[in-house]
């Protein structure tokens, strides 16, 4: 039994009208506890529609989502308990802040889940710490913060519910390198502390190479590829055919192979590339 | 006159209830006609303020900004300044005003009160330049982010500007949309001679420029060709910037004793340089 499993999921927009359109078509995959799954695909490939199914925001037209073996729609009245176990951080979450103070905004989720006063305080403190928002900010209006800080407060609001699976829809879009590293570290740390499963929609193949255990490649609403980053990135032609590419570093090694070298096709990070090239140099020097 | 934009001792502050934030102080910068300048800097480094000072959207509190010699403080010549330097912003959805693509592109020229035929001709030509002519009758909300951003650029081109300032135009786009927009910007510079100032987080876009500026806390901390600026990866990292994986690879290999000339950015150059070093 997988931790979270998606089986033959299909979602049709505007069903039973002349404008019907399959946004997601017969997609199946699974992810285990403590894994990071990256979902990639060009704009309009169905990524966002797909992830909104995973915590029951959208009900599938066909197929099912199994969480710990249970279909999340088995008991429709219970769907909000699923949303506390599977958290979703939308794109540009900083636009979804609404409370008077930072504390209240982070506390909103836990409060709605019926946490006790003490549990609320504890979870707000913990998640604020995790995203690097100090307690001095707690009484400020979230609207007085910088864009990067707002985003971290919004993420803290989801982390405060202590979800076992957390989904991020393009968490680093529009951020500068410092902001991006901040967010990626938050994701890694939350995963480590809670042995949580992370599902991340992203456009950055470099982030996929560094972070992901598994990759789901979407194209026109269908699953185009599924595997480890090394498996996915060793098939550049297939990626190009769905409008994506391998990381920049992999392209350099492919180019070197065109020039007559013989590097492995599964080198996807700078560190791996440095080692492979130095080894190659060493081999040549000794020959 | 060689410079299209000149900043002379410009100071600019934001004021809030609590305090004044100085963004730029005694800032000087010249942008040459026909050049392609990329400005890099982390969030809060003053990049966007700088962009908005370039066509008079913001006015300096002291010092002056000259556009083709016209002071942006001159209210009477404000339209002249804004039609000389066009602006494109980050979010394509905030820049589209009409419900049909060609009407959106026509918005600027119509407001200039140009004759009908002139508007038609400018709109068609602008849409062809950004490769969106076949979408001229489409609804903008049906287009992708990259397509919308090219429509926004077409709207600016239809005003026949001499210079376009783009403030993170690709930050919200996917890789394909990003590349289409960058190709369009490059073409405007090389084929149409339009001066480009491109503000970006994407370091690899700097390779298209003939000049790269790094902005940190309102000051220019590096100014040179892409090769010159990218030959100092440690400095870029300390400025809160990322370096492309290609530059990082070369830098790390150089530390381990392989010899390269510095500041290589593109994949092909990197592969060629490594091949040469390995075959030595």
C-alpha cells in the first residue's frame, strides 16, 4: 500500500457542455512517506488542476485518490479532515493573507481544525520559527511585510496544521535567489522534522535535480514520464518533445559527448559534473 | 548626443509613517543609444525604482534624469519622455486593457490621436515583430503568460519608442515563454536598433547583453561586459545573486587545477572550453 496513490484520475472541465475539456486524463502515480515528488510540465499541462485534487479541493470526474489506502472521497463529510492531513500552498500564496496580524493569519488553519489554545500557540511558534519569521512580527499586519516575508507567513499558515503531505504549487516563482533558497530550505527542514511527504510543482529542472526523489512529467493533461530525476533526465529528447529540457549542467555534458567524450547520461548536478570531469582528466593523465 | 538616458546625482526616497527609506543616493548612470543593458540585483536592491525613474513614472527628489536631453521633471514634455522610453512590467495580466489582442496593441497609438491607417499599420507591424500576428483577433485571457507578455511588448513597440525598459518581464513565465520573450527582446535590439534595459533575476539572460550592471543597496557594484562580470562568481554570490550552473562548473573546475579563460556562460562555450582543457 502506498502512502498516497492516484489511480486513473480524469478531470473534465465544463462537463456535459460543448466546451468540455479534459484537463487531466487517466493519470496514475504514487508517492511514499518522506519522499519529495516534483511535478513538471509546461504551462497548461494540467499540473495545478492535478494537485488541487490531492487534498480534495476538486473532485475527480473519474478515478480515485487513496491516502493510506483510503479513498479520500469515501466519506464526503470527512473531506475537511483530509485537508488538514494534506496541506496545499497555492501559487503566489502571499495574495491570500487576510488576517489583522501575522499571528492570527498563521493561527487560522489550526484554529479551524479545533486545536486547543495551547496547541495553536505551539504550532504557530514552531511553524513561524521554521520559516524564519521572528516573534517581533506576530502583532504586525501581514500587509506591512515584504513580498518574501508575506510568502513565508502564508507557508507557515499551512505548516501550522502539521500536514503529513504538503503540496507546493510553484513555491519559488518570482523570487530572487536568496528568497528561493529560503523557501527550498523550509521545505527540506519541514520534511526532515516531520518525515512528511512533499509534492512540488516547479519549472526549475535544477531544483528537481537537487531535491526530488521522484518526478512526474505532465503533458497535455496526461502523464508523460514518471521516475527518478536521473531516469527522467537521461531522456533529453523525450523532455524536449514535451517542451521541457534537462538541467543546464546535463546539457554541458551532452555537448561534451558530442565532442567525442563519453560521460554518463545521468549527471544532473554541478558536484557530480565536477567529479566526473576531474576523473576523466585523471584517467587521461595516467594513460 | 550619445546617451538616451542620463542619471545625474539622483536621490530617491520612499517615505512611510515611520521612516524614510533611501533607495538611491547621488546615483549616476548613462545608457548609450542602441545598447543592451542587463541590470541584476536581489530583491530590494533598488532595481524597480531605477526602472521607474527612467521614464518619469517616478521623479527624483534631487538630481536629474534626462531622456534624450529632456528632464523628466518637465511636465510639458512628459508625453515625449514616455513615448521615447516604453516600460514592460512583471505581471502580464496587469498590463492588458482590451478584450481583443489587436485592440490592446492599438490602445497607445489611438491615444496619440494618429490617423486610422497609421494605427493599423503600427499594430500589424508590432504584432509581426513579436510573432503574434496570427493571434491578432484572439482574446488575451486565452493566451499563455509568454504570449501575453509579448502582446504587452507589442503595445509598447506600437508607440515607436527608442528605448524599452523591462522590469523582470519573464519572472512569472515558464521556460518556453521565457525564451520566446527573451528572443523577442534580443531581436528588437539587434534588428530594430531599440535600446534595451532588462532587469532580471535570471543570470543566464545576461549573456545577451553588451553591458551588465549589478545593483546592491542602491549602488552599482559591478559594471562591465557579461564576461567581465561573470568572471567573479564569488562576488556575484555575495551580492545575493545566483550564477549559472555553467559558470559555477568552470569556477569549480578551475579551483581543481583545470585552466580556462574566465566568464564563460553559454553551454556551447562551456563544453568547448572543458574539451580543450581535457585534451591539453
